C-alpha cells in the first residue's frame, strides 16, 4: 500500500484508520489495527457498563491498548461532551498523542489539544466545515460521506462527491470515510484525492471487535439495500434494516423527526447499545454503513489488512 504524508504525520505504515466506534472500539480491536500498521482509535464508551464512568473507562482502556501495542493509536472526542477536558487530560497523562474530534466546532478544543502536543484530526461532512477546520489548525480532515454507518451529516453528501471537493478545497491531508470496506474502496478514495481512509463497519465485523456476534452476522447477511436512514433530515443515522428500524421510520413519517432529545432516546444510546453490544436485534438498532453488502465474512484485523495491501497492489497493476 502506498505511503502518504498521513503516514508520516501519524507515524503509521498504512494510511488506514479504524473509526472511533461508540460502544465497540475496544482495546483489542484498536491494538490489532495499530499492530497491523494502521491507526486504531479508542472510543471512550467502548466496553463501558450502561452507567459507567467514561473518563475512568478511557484511562483503563488506554492502558490496556498500551499493553497490547507499542504503536501509535488515537482517541475519539465528541466535542460537546461535558467531560471533554478531563478526557484530554487523561489522554495526555497516559501519553496519547492523536485525537479525532467530531460533533461540534473545531474552534472549541483544537488549540487545547495542540497545546498538549496532540495531532488533531477533525471529522467533516461538507467543504465548508473542512475549510473551517483547517482555519482552526487541525492537522488532517476526515471527510465523512453519507454511505457510512451511524450519525451522518445533515447535508447528506456522498463520499464519491465529497472527497474530491474537500481535497480540492483544503491544503491539509484528507482522509476519506463512508462506504469503504476493502482495497477497491481504498484505491477509489485515493483516486478521489484522499491520502488515506477511515473504515468503521468493516472493523465491526472482525474477530477482535467486541460487537455482539449477532450484530456481526447481521452485517455479513446484509445486502446492498440492507441499511436505512433514521433521524429525519436533521440527524440522519444509518442503521441496519431490521424490524425496529422500519417501525421507527414509519413513526418518523408521522412527524417525530428533527428532535435531538428524540434522537438520543431512540437512536443515540440505549437502543444502539442493545443491538451492538447485547445483540438484541429485535429491540435494538445497529449502526452500519451501506458498504455492509460488501462484507461477506467475519475475519481478523490482520486479514483485513492483508486484503487491503494485496488488493491495492493488484489494482495498481491492473489500472497501470
Ligand atoms: C458501530 C459504529 C459506531 C459509530 N460511532 C461513532 C461515533 O461515536 N462518533 C462518530 O463520529 N462516528 C461514529 N461512527 C461513524 C464512523 O466514525 C465512520 O464515519 C463510519 O463508520 C464510516 O463508514 P463505514 O461504516 O461505511 O466504514 C460509528 C459507526 C459505526 C459503524
């Protein structure tokens, strides 16, 4: 796989990031990705009890990753989280140097993170947000297309058209995310102007991920049309097409969308945890990207990377 400037900025071998995944980017997954030469990203909620302490959980998980790898890894930071300063402090104390921020203005904490000597990546869903992030001094932007799993940008711009526009609008490196699950997606993203990729759903369906086996199997079973968008126009959220998702969608048609509290109650926390951690696909909803139809096996992280490396080499030969 071709090295890019992103590899130097993040001190990694392959320009492949595992997305910070609510509830399920556990230390074993993160370490396996970093050991394979990519960048694993811890999420503060990974493996936490329903009423657990996020900061303490993050500290414990950082130490666990450090036992499993000596390679770099990052942490995901939801900018509106009321305890974000404690999380930054904890990460700094534990020697983490990479943060992926999302869900709010990069004006809020980029300066603080840089003062703590951290490399800052910020997730964006439009060109305007990418320019704003660059102006705030982030090192890398992650362009998040509409194909991806979980909460999406309200503007609903797809990876295919977002990445080249963002890459043409900022001078910091761009990582493509959303719908990328294998070497074909990786090579396509590079052709669109990205210097790396971030993948979520592909890593959920790996052996190292603590996501529930039923959730992994449901991803494997999904076809091209196997996901739906809930959350209305304001909080579009891509989830597996199961019975409860279709029922919520039906309710939205009767006017309950566009309400953040309703989003949190219906899609944000309890129901997502129920499906993704506890495997209750009757009562729970499961964040999943539209690329699920391309995922046909639960494999190891090393196998994901083997395919990325060998497949991109074969594609390079084929495409000339
Ligand atoms: C299980 C799961 C949990 C996610 N949790 C978050 C999250 O907490 N914050 C966030 O910004 N994105 C989250 N995402 C979205 C990912 O960061 C990423 O944008 C997405 O997975 C990329 O698309 P893909 O799934 O097609 O690879 C999540 C995605 C999945 C599948």
